[in-house]
């Protein structure tokens, strides 16, 4: 039952543990529950009181006079917390949207410091990097040069969270960067998480762009080993997006070889497995159904289709089907 996660509803780890125990193992007195969890009875009682205030537990007198604690039905009690949290998030989202609208409306008269921010020091740069990833809603694009900076646990976690909520990652890595072990492991993790990774002989600069609206680029400042510019000026950001797209279009896709290490993929056209995926996709099968037919996972099917979409410049699977037919990759239907 370790895959049950309730802290997102506002429960502390201790509250989650005790509630889960009452659900899975049944009701218990404070003493029995403390023994079950290896805790002090006073600590258990304090947490039970907190759960009772949330309406997650209730008591029934026992024969020996000690109250016996039971979990309230999860489908009722937890849904109440879930709906409350949804309301709070909805209010917060509305507030963020209003603040963003106010911010954008002021950009026309904004000072240069509001459009281009100078960030000094490694700690501050890492903080901005985290903020950009966590605020991304659609896509993060990045250049990685031959002087990579090892990511901390927080930064890897932020990337994982963004991928988990559907943010698309496209990364171009300089070939010589793969000589650093940290770059190899980061690339493997990214590819396994469905990020798209390509390589070129050299990237023009380090770069991170989120949603085409904010960019982070390195800056050389005397007295600081690490510094960066956070750019929000639309014209400058769009220029960086155009630079990224031009490099991306000529870069070679990277996949995982049999050894589990990054290897360059053939970019000239689809292989036999890609053709099989295309043919089955055009019959209307789901990604999982296609994967079962070909002995691969649904995520692998999605990754192959995304590579083909990038290769053909398609923005939808319908367009990919048309491009595949035009290029003779699949038989045109009559």
C-alpha cells in the first residue's frame, strides 16, 4: 500500500500513515495503533485528534472503556478534502491569472529591469532555473553545451514534475558533453521520461526557454563565476526560440541503445518498427493496442510517433498520416 499518497490533500506523513493503517488493518485503540506503528501512544493520540477534526476518523466505546478508533469511509471523507483542495487551487489559479494579466498589461511601460533580469551567483541562478521549470505549462526547450552543470535533486525533481503534468521537453546536447558521466545519466533519465533529445557538434550557448515566453541564458559578469539573464521581453525571447528551432531541425535524434546508453538514431526516415507503428496507428488503434501488437510499451509507441512528427514537421497525427502517405512510407488508402 506504499503507492497510496495523501499528502497532496494536506495530510502530514504521520496523519497519512495512521489513517491508512486504520483503513487497511482495521480499527484499534490508541495503544494498539501505537504498538502497530511502533510509536508512543501520546503521539498517536495527538495525530488521531487532528484526523478527527478533519472528519477522517471516529471513535466507538470498547468493552474495556478505551475508545476504539475507526477510519471514516475514504470515498466520503477524502472526497471532501479533495473538493476543498480543488477549490483552493482554483482560487489560486484565478489569482495567478489576474496577476499575470496585470504584469503583461504593464510590460508596455515596463522598465528594462522588468524585461531583462540579471541574476548573480550559482544559488540564485539555480533558483530561477527551478522557477522556470515549475512554471512551465506546455514546453521547455534547452541547449546543453560541453560545460554541463550537474543538476541537484531539486532540479531533477522539478523536471520530473513538469514531465508528469504533460510538459513537453526538447533538449539539444553538444556531442562533446556526453564525455561527462553526469550528462549521460541525465540524458538517459530524460529519454526514459519521454523527453526528446537531439545532438549537434556544437550549440551556440546554454539556453532554457519555457512556453516561448521566458528564457534563461548565461552571462559573463566580473567577480561572479555563475551569472545569467532572465529574459521576458517578447521580441528577445522569440529570437531565442527561432535560434533553438533552427538548431533543433538539423540536430540528430538520440535514443537508448541496447546497453541503455544514449545513441544517435538514423534521422533519414522511419525504420521497420516505425512503419509498423504508423500502419497500425492509421487503422485507428490506440497507442497501447499498437504496443501490444508489436511487443512494445504504449510510451515507446508515443515516443516513436513524436520523433516521426518532428521529422516530418507535423503538428498532429492526422498530418503525420498524410505526410507518411505522401512520402510513400505507408500505402495510400483508396
